[in-house]
C-alpha cells in the first residue's frame, strides 16, 4: 500500500519572526512619532481623532513591512514636516505660530511651506512625465533606461513633496484660529493634491511589483493633467488659501470618507491609462479612430442636451466652455497616441501583464470606493438626517460603483478580457471624471463644496 505523508515545515519563522532589525526600527519610529503627536496635540483631538491616530500606527507599520520603500518615504515626510513646524513655531511649543514665517524663513518660503511644497510637487510631476516619455522612446523596451529610472525617482520625489505639503498645510490650518484646523481633503484644491500623490503611489507599487517602468508615461499623464488643473484652479480661484469648513464638513467622517473615495478615483484612473496602452497594442487604427470620434461625440451631445434643458446663464456657458476645452485637449492627446502607437507598442509590456495590472487596480479601487460610499451614507445621515437623498454627487457615485461592479462581474464570471475589457475600463474614466469633476461644473447639490 502506498502512503503519502505531508510534512509541515514547523521550523518556518512566523510573520513576526521574519521581521528584520530595520523593520523593528521603523515600527519603533512610528510608535514614537505617534506618542509625540499625542503628547503635543492630544488636547486638540476629540475621541474620534485619537482613535484614528491609534489605528494609523499599526496600519503604517504594516504598510512599511509590506512594502519597504514606504519606510523611507514615511520617515522622510515625518522629518520634513517636523522641520517645517519647528521653523514656524520658533521657540514656542503651542498653537498660534506666526504663519508670516512662511514668506520670511528661507526654507519655508522656497521649500517647506505647504504652498511651496505643493508647487514643487507639480514641478516634479511634470518633470517625471517628461523623463518617463523620453526614457520610453530611448529604452527599446528596457525598464532600465536612464530616462525611465529618472522619471521614477522624480515621481517618488513628487510624492514626498505632496505628502510634506499636505502635513504642513494641516498644521498651518490649526494655526489660523480655533475650530479652523482640519485635515486638508475638504475642497477641490486639496483633493487634487490627494488624487495626484495617491495615484502615483499606487502606480509606483505596481511598477515595483511587476518590475517594469514602461507604463509610467501613461499613468503620469493623468497625474500631470490633474496637476495642470490644480495650477489653473490656484490662479483662477486663489484656491491655496485655507478656509474654515462649512458646518456639514465639520465631521470626523470626512477624515475617512474622502481618502477612501480617492483611492478609488486614483486606481480607476490608473487602470484607464493602462487600458489605453492595451488598446494601442490590440486594436486596429481604424477602431481606435472610431473610438476617438464616438466617445467625444457622445459627450458633446450630452453637453448640448444639458444646455438646451434650461436657459443657459453665464455660469452654465462658462462650464460648457471649460468642458469643451477639456474635451478638445483629450481628443488631441488620444490622436497623438494613435499616431505614435508603433514605437510605443514596441516598448510597453505584454498584454497579460497589463491586463492583470488593470484588474488588480480596479479591484482595489472598487473595494475602497464601496467603503467610501458606505461611510458617505453614515456621514449624510449625521449631516442631513438621511442616508441617501439622490443628490447629483450621490447619484453619479452610484453610477461609478455600478460600472465597476459590472466590470468585475463580467471578468470574474464571464472571463472578460482583451479589447472589450480595456475599452470598458477606459470608458470608466469618463464616468469617473464626471462624478469627480463634472458634477461640480454642471450640477449643483448638497455636495457643491468645490465649485468651479
């Protein structure tokens, strides 16, 4: 009689036992940083904020253990933020720091104040995009090309400056006056910063995981577009100014709902740009040109119907003009991509890799978007007395959710792959963009906190 014996490897170290000295040193720094934050700012925190701080400690440690690159980023952002705070506070250790130091102290004025850091973020993202594209065309398919490596390094630097600017802006908001301080995710300016670094950070993880940098040019284009809008919005609306929160936003739910929502937006945008690379590789030029004409045509028809639905006042005309310019720029970009498809296709990864990355990005985004939608319902019940009111933002959030739920269902149950999957993911970017930005441009409702 033949017998099969299964031997368990009882000598394998546990998850904790596999941690290195560097892992434990990182964990100790995170705990020490949280203890310092609690000691210095605990008096200004409510119970929910203390709970969030407590929960952030194991989450950050776990992320640093899971992806080692985050450890250096977290430590660097913490050090830069503390340096900026010390430059603002001078010899005082209390609230009420002199924010005028932001335009007087050299390091704050040119590097570490929130506005300076965010401007550096934008510059570095633009430079990263240029180097990624330059590296792509000089790489002949290799991810080790100098341009691609520099582009990746600049993307990391941009994330570092974005996070530093966010942390310093959070501190600055608390120095303006009582009850004004808040986590900087409350208006279009702040969430575009959030979108930019979140999307980039997710891409950098996938870049490391799949060991290819040749998708960076595509993903960094959508990030650069967001930064371009951010710069325009800053000039047009002086959006960098920190404003007190309206009553509906004075809730701890905001600290959870908005970041979770933008993990969804960021990963959906990432998946769409990967889908574009897939389509350039799989579809004929004719099919791509048809798509280029059809999608903007549908959007233009919808915009026209919207204008005809009521007397177009000046605000509506302005929104339509902005939408038209955005659409025109999008068409020009896709036309350029079709023209360059041959040299680009020779350098992008295999279709199987891009398909897998697209699926994982959408799966992660869908999970967080679902959590954000549930949290938003609880927030709505607290702020407005009801879990759902069919506000335009809520309605379009539901449309986004249904779109990606259907995409995942078709992939997992029906084996959706290839061009159909990529077209759907790319079209999802249009839906997501309207939910993210178009609602603010064309519709009004309870969520109109960041109008254009």
